[in-house]
C-alpha cells in the first residue's frame, strides 16, 4: 500500500530543488550584472583613452607642423649660417 505522505515528501523535495535552482539562477544573474557593469565601465575608459590618444596625436602633428614652419621662417630671415655658408648647403 502506498504511503500518502510519500507523495507529499517527493513533492516537497522537488520544490526544495526548484527553489535551490531559482536561488542559483538569481545569484548567477547578479554576477552577470556585476560583470556587465565592469565591462561597460572598462569599455568607457578605453574609449576615453582612445580619444585622449587621438587628441595627443593630433596635437603632436600640429606641433611638428609649427616646428617645421618656424624653421622655414627662421631660414628665410637668416639664409646664412653663423660661419657664413648658405644654410641650404648644410
């Protein structure tokens, strides 16, 4: 003869397992949210660094242009070196 409590015990055990699985899934979901937030912040910092690098590279090109331009203007102002030779021969 079947014990009526055995069905209830089986159902109770299955419910406990389901609750445990839901708790595990919630914990994994929280871990994923934390990871997503970390990755989003990391990607934001990478983008900011890339923008800073691009800005610095553009400023370096600008600096190089002005340095070359300054040398050109100095040459036009004084086409001879200190020893009297033409700068174009050095």
